């Protein structure tokens, strides 16, 4: 039974590519897995102009990816979490090489050593565990090879953007290979201007180092990896929307302009180290996976008066530090018609946030104050899943996980102009919940699979840091029913995968922003239903078309006490029962066409992607929607006949469409927004040795 690290992919004879995925923690063909999965190879990622995890929504049906302050907020089939704090875990879990990444600021991923991306839809808590209620985004990187190999590329784009990547791999000793991946990005000119200081905003710089060492013996495989990421971006470059009372009398703003008395920034530093040991025991494979993560984050945000004289009304520097530890033990085996796996998972997350506020906006508190919060999460779970072949064509899968979670916070607020500590709160909350999976799949023909499944997903309850009043929020629960079809047709010239689903959602967790904190509370109930379609057509060897379509209807069945913020910043409490849930467009889709032209002087490639996203809402009150939009990306490339040299011309958002990364209401101030990138383009030179 191949463990998850052994998966790869193979090319059919002029047909669609057969991708091996690890959706069930073992290597299996995408077309044999009874789960809705969108899988992308490294070539597909490049052809579609995907530069990081935040761009995945352009090509994955029913995936929405808002972003605030350098933190991704993924929503799959309308299920997600809009909290941006370092103590707020997501409902869509992020995994890198089988390791869960908890800190939100660490899930903004960009790789140059990628093997494939997998997006698993629907609750995946039985095997993946913690907070995979909406699904899983899984990044799988290349394993190093014994044969020496090197890849380099350098590029330049508008806004004075420089990108450089290097990947080197080779053998160190018999059975031992290593690699090193280096990635550098610097956008020196901003998309907009801070109209108070005159300086550029909306620019970024990142550097990443990753290395993997793999020892392969007769019955043992040991993988050691480490990564270092450091970045700086604009972060919370929030722009007040026209019509907000807070900007009355102010002049117009450009799409990316802001008015802040100081320059906003968002700095991150993430370090991860992991060790995986895979040992064949004869009757089963034993796998031990150990992870350590260290996350350091600092950002500054400011709300200033929008007309002269410019004064900072609310300024805050936030320092966040987090450490995560995880240990998993697995046994994977096969006994006749039964494939099985059992395991246990231990997780700890330590978190600290320190925020000095300018308190002028917080009447009756008249002066500066500081909030200080510490948090800790501990989780222990045990799980098992088995797939039994009832016949050669019919298989039944059953799995269960039982999880114990404990969350603790220690919050304090210090007012330096009054009496010292003005508020103090120590709190603890625990939960014990099972999750499960039941599935039946039938192999109609060797090329057609049908399946039905029922999954229970749980996202742990918890506490909001910097919240001094609430008693915490309960676990959210999702019951998911799905029916699917996976088919290779016409001698594998066509791959057609589709899944219909219905979700019953209870205790939905919703993040509500105020001027001093983002508080998570429970909505009552919601229901979701929809359809996913992935279609790939390769009528001839050198031409392919990929289509993704998502249809979604997601509404709150009952949500009576929902906070709402008007355009002028006036807060209220409203009944949003029957409203559409957040970040759930009714339609999303993409079409990618790629044409390869072999010639005597090398191979040429032309690829274009058109993406459409329907109207969606950032808040439960359904005010201030995200407008629908359509984007166009394109790539033209040449590769030498030996495959060692290449050049690419690329463009993204070629029609310069205005669309938004985030829209955030702030009680007492009004509606704010951050626009997504404008038209960008550039050239990239590539070399292999």
C-alpha cells in the first residue's frame, strides 16, 4: 500500500494526463478516488498563470479566495472562515507534503519546486483531521533525485517587478538525495499612492528557501525538509469606499490609492521543519510525521481623516508570534479485499499578540492603550478508515475520527492615561467531537466511476483573542451528501468529472470586525447545494482545452442576530435568515486552451485562460457585494529542441478589470475595500542543466 509520498503522474497515449493524487493519504489515480478533487500538474499551473495559492480560485470550480493583510481566506463550496487573526484557523485546511499548516499567515504559498496541487472538496476531517470542514488545499513538492539536475529562471515585469527562481537537486550518497529551491520576488513600484505621504503602496517583496533530503533504503524511506519564508507587503491598505460618511468632503481616490498618516506594512517570517519516516513492516507500512513551525508577523494599519488636516484616528501596530508542533503516527495496510489505515494525531499551537492602539477613537477611553493576549490550542485525535471490495467493481468505505480540543486564552488591556489594567480575562473551552465518512463507489467500466458519500465535518470551537466579553464559540458542524461521476471517454481524449452535493450546516462560525478586534460568533444554520464540473479535452496531441464550472446556492436558514454595518459606519443587529452566505458566488468557471507547436527550431506554446466569477457578498447582511467579473490571462512560450532553454511572455488580467480582494465593514467608520492587482505582464527566461 503506497504511502502518500509515492504519488506521481503519467501521460496517456495522446490523451489526457493520468494524475496520481493522495486524496486518501495514499497514492491513487485521480479517476479512482470517490472524492471531488481538482488536481493540477506543474505544467498546468504554469500554463494558467498561477503564481501562488491565492490565484487558485481562477481555475478551481466553487473556490473563492479573498485576501486581507497577506492572509488567504479560502471558501470551498461556500464553506470557509473570514477571520484574519493568527489564532483563527480556517475551515479549508492547507497541507504541504502531507503536513498541516495552521498559522493563517503561512498559508499564502508560492513554490518553484511544485509537483502538483490538489484541491479536495467537501469535509475531509476523517483522514486529514483538524478543521478540514470545507476541504483541503494540498501542495505536493518534488522529491530530490540521484541524477544531478538544475533549473533557473529570471523574469521582469511592469511595476518594476523582478522574479528569480532556482532549483538544484542531486545525489549526496548511495540512497541519499537532496534539493534546494530558492525563490525571490520584488515589486518595487506600487499599484497606488498614499496621498498623504506621496509614497507608493500596494507593492511587495518575498524570499523563500526550501530544501528536502530523502533517504531511500530497501524497506525504509526518510524525508527531512526545511523552509524559510520572509516577506513584506502593504497588508491592510484599506481604502474607504465612496459614499462612506467618513470620507465626506474628501477628493476622489484612484483604484489603489489610500490616505494614511504613516506607511502601512505587513511583514512575515515563517520557518518550518519536518521529518517523515516510512517503514515497511511486512503486514503494513508505519509512518511517523513530525512538524515544527515558527511564525513571526508584524503589521501596521491606520485609519486617518480623509481630508485636511490629516490626523490618525486609529493606528495600531500588531505583533503576532506563533509556534506549532504536530506529531502523527499511521499504519497503512492491505488484507485481501480490505485496504485500511489507522492513526493518531497530536497538535499544539502557541500564540501571542501584542497591539499598541491609538485609543482616540475608543470613547470613553481617551488615550493610547495596549492589548496583550496569549492563546494555546491542544488537540488529540485517533482515526481509522477502511475500503472493502464487495465485488471487483463495488467498494464500500467507512472511516471515523474522534477529536479532543482544548483552547485557552489570556487577554489583558492596559490604558496608560487612566488606571492601568482596565480589563482582564482568562478563559478555557474544550470540545469532544467525532467525524466520519461513508462512501460507496462502483466501477461501471474500467474508465467510468460513480460514487455516493456522506461525510460529517467539524471545525473546532474556540475563543477570540482581544475579546473580553463573549464565552467563546461552539464547534461548527457540516453534514455533506455527495454523488459523483468520473469518466475517461473516447480513448481518453476526454476526461469528465462531476459532483453534485448538498450540505446541512449548523453553528456556522462567522467573523465580525469592530474597531478593536475581530470577534467570531455562531450563526444558527445554513444549507448549501451545488455542482462541480471538471472537463479536459485533448482531441489531438498538441492541443488541449480545460473547463471548470461551479454552480452554488448557499443560504442562511436561520441567523437572527447578525451584526450589520451601514455605509456611514452605523452598526446594527439584523435578521439575515434567507440571505446568501458569504463568499459564495452562484456561478464560477474557467476555460483554458493550450496549443503546442513543435518546429525545427524548438517548441512554441500558446495558452490562454478566461475566468468568470459571479456576484458574491462579503458579509451576512448582503450589503456592498463583490461585483461579478471576468479575467483574461495569457502565455506565449518557446522551448529549445533539447528542452534546456526557454523564454515566456505572460500577461494577467489583460483587460485591466477592477475586482476586489476584500471588502471589510468597520463599525464606527464605514465600508472599506482592497482592489486586486491590475493588468500585469512580463518576460521570463528559463534554463535547465
